[in-house]
C-alpha cells in the first residue's frame, strides 16, 4: 500500500495511474470534503505532460468532453487597451476548469481511496518507514510515502530544509459573473493586460463566467488584510476604463494569492521510502504555465517507475527523481525569467513578442 499525502492534481494522478496497474494506494487530504473549497480558474493541458498523464490515467476521453471550446484563444493588451496580440487557439493546449479536472480524477478512483479531513501535522522516520501524525491524534506508519501536499508541504521537511520564498508579486483572484462588456474585452480564452509592473489576467470559464487575477508588486501580506474592489480599482486609475471594469464588475470574495516559489533547481539526496511530487517538490510562479501539468506528469511518471521496479522501491524513486529534477529546473527557470520580464515596464510588448515567436515556430 502506497501512502500519498495530498489530493491535488498530482496526488490524484499518481493514485489513479497506480490503480490502473492494480497497485493500491491511500490518499490523505486536509479538506473536509471534495468540494470544501473552490479549486480556482482554468488550466491548459500540455501534450507532453498534462495530456500524457490523462492518457496514462485512462481518462483522456472524459477530459476531452470537459474542454472549453475556443478556450485556448489568447489576447495581450497594454494599459490603454491597445491589442498587441490576438489569436484563436489551435486546439494544441486545451483548457479545462480546474474543478472539473480534479473531479474527473477523483471519481475515477475506488470509493474510499481518498480520506478527507486528514490533516498531517507531523512526520518522522521510524523502523520500517515513516510515521504520520494527523490533527486528530491518529498515527499511521507507512513503508512508501509520497508528499503531494503542495506549496507548504509537511512531508518536504524529511528531504530538504528549503521553504518557499515570496516572489514580490501578489495576485488577488476575483470572479466576474457573465457580463457582455467584460466578456467582449476578455474574448473567448485568456486575456493578459500588462503594463507598468502591474497586470490583469483573466480567463473565460464555462457558463461565460470569468476568473481574473489582479497582479501587483506589493509586500506578501498586502492583500491578506482588508482589501476591497475599490482599493484594487484605484491601483489601476491610469488604465483604460474597459480594463478597470473587469475588476469593478467582480462579485463575491476576493482571494489573495501571494506568489511564492521554491529555489530554482530545488532537489534532495535519495532518502529511503519517501519522495515528493508537484508543488511540494518544485513550487514555481505560474508564469511558465507548467505547475499543474508538471504535478500530473510527476504523478504519472512516479507511478510508471514504481510499476517498472516492482521489487525495488529505491530504484523506482531514484529513477523518478533523476528525470524530474532537470525538467522541474528548466520550468522553474522559465517561470522566474517570465515573472521578471512581464512585470517590468512594457511587459505586454514582451509577452506579445513571445507569443509571436511561438506562432512563427
Ligand atoms: C494563480 C495561479 C495560477 C496558476 N495557473 C496555472 C496554469 O495556468 N497552468 C498550470 O499548469 N499551473 C498553474 N498553476 C500552478 C498549479 O496550480 C499548481 O502547480 C498545482 O495545483 C500543483 O498541484 P499539486 O497536486 O502539486 O498541489 P496542490 O494542488 O496544492 O494540492 C495539494 C493538496 O494537498 C493537501 N494538503 C496540503 N497540506 C496538507 C496536509 N498537511 N495534510 C493533508 N493534506 C494536505 C491540500 O488540501 C491539497 O488538496 C497556477 C497557480 C496559481 C497560484
């Protein structure tokens, strides 16, 4: 039995691919239930990572049924709402709502695989493996432990002293109900409005709702206190009214998302009986668009390594880590470079040039 801490995209992919090959696992998650919190906005699935993992999990056809048609369109604006790049998608990077993606992985698992309301508060090496302590005082010893527990992983402390570092950039997530004026500015897919070290990033969702992230360079605790829509709009006072309207039209809770990252190239020495996948292993800023894709690729590849080495767990973990470390480093370098260049003056021009260079092949 393999023990996975974290029922995010990485942990669920791992459990599912193991299950497809007849290997049992248990997944512990701190959430009280599968729908205890909104999972966030849209994700595009990349061929070599997210899509590969969905195929390995045997859920690609169901995934295809949830893809938002035309959702891979991309538009780049500067603060005057001048359009610097505007292109329909080509279907190579299909977009899906994060909640739908998590559900399709979750409900592909045998009932009872995920144990909700199971917050891990402590972990230590013991004879025969590792002992997990849960918030309600329960303990459990596991032979093979996988930390899929995200940015603030508890399991990571077994392998590495490193902690995520604040990037200097904060997002505030807001949701905008279907509204024709905002919909016209955002378009069918993603909108990136960038200028003067600030940004409004938005995406159309199924049902014509919009999820937007307002991005500003501020101290890490800036948005965790009282933050209002008016305060946010005021930060964009010199921006085109159509762009300010995206913030003003939002409804409901404002969710602060300060952006943290682990050191680029985060790694550890082989430690018996435990490894990490996804953000727990390589948290990075979202500016390579890779975090969820890599978490799912990690899950699928770790499962494949375990299947390929049925009697040698250490060989399996070593093979998985040897492939994961360099690919995570490459994505982390890209996301770090993009974070810097997109939030310098003329970020929109840089992003438009980047998309034009991709389009030129
Ligand atoms: C604003 C934003 C936009 C993003 N956009 C994209 C994008 O467009 N494309 C992309 O590929 N990536 C994107 N990402 C990155 C992506 O969201 C993450 O990389 C991905 O969710 C990581 O998955 P994971 O399974 O490793 O971790 P998570 O999704 O964080 O899951 C971890 C799970 O572990 C559980 N957990 C945590 N601690 C404990 C504990 N102590 N005990 C028990 N359970 C625990 C949590 O409840 C959670 O369910 C974005 C990130 C942000 C912040």
